[in-house]
């Protein structure tokens, strides 16, 4: 267990959990200051929210689901690709998954999002490239499905849900985080894609 907490996965899990809990219960103003707001970013304010927005969450369930996914998929992926590559993937996805929303919502002063879901999606989808036959259980459907099937369903749902601009969930970050995870492996380890195909 000590090895886990010295890994990039462990550091990210502890830091995100601690930061989120402080923002939720000790310093509520922190949540508003860290929230990703494209309208403000375009006006030169809260530029750090492209990163900091991934370290705060809207509620405990949101935090728990993201950290559970990081705990499940992070360690095997980090062992597979190495800590530097894992940290790079997470950082690229944390920022990159927000870029489409940065443009899509640039004229909407009311839009805000929080959470690490884009980076988590990148981790999950990079994992799927390496372990496509792994069996996953969905929280609402306790039937095992193979990782690659889950991936297809998740991408389709995220794309469809992202078209509904009335939702408060940033499904675009989920979708583009997943794409970043797939693309990262294609660039960093083309052989993994060759084995998958």
C-alpha cells in the first residue's frame, strides 16, 4: 500500500480527494474560484481553472465515482506505461478535455464545470487499449461486460449527451478525455494498438 501512495495514481487520488473535501466543506469559495468557466477564461480570468477545475468536485458522489475509477484503472495503467507517461497523460487530458468546451461555451457566462472526469476518461480508455478483454461492472448494471464494449457504449453515450446543452454535466470532457487516452497510446506505444487490432 505504501507503494500506491508514492505512485502518480496515489498522489493524484489523495490530492484530488483532499482538495475536493476542503472546497466542499471547509472553504466553499474555493469551489467557485477553481470551477472551469470558459466565459471568464476568454476574458483572461481564472486561467488556472483549466487545471484546478479537475481537483474539485460538485458533491461527494461525483468525487467518489471519479476516485473509484482512478483507483481501479490507474495502478495497472501506470505499471504498464510507467509513471512519467502516466502523469503526462493525466495532465494532457486534464487540460485537453476542456478545450472543446472552452470554445463551445465561450459566450455563456453562466456555464461552469468541475471534476476530473476528462482525465479519468483518458486513463480508462488508455487502460482499455491494453486490456480490452478485462471485464468491467457498471455501477447500475451488475453484469460484467468486456472493456472494449464498455468503451464503445461510453463514447456513444458521451457524444449523444454532449449535444444537449441544457445538462450541467460536461459530457464533452468525458468524450474528449477518452479520445485523448486513445490517441496518447497510439502515439506513445503504437504496438499496443497493433495488438488490439
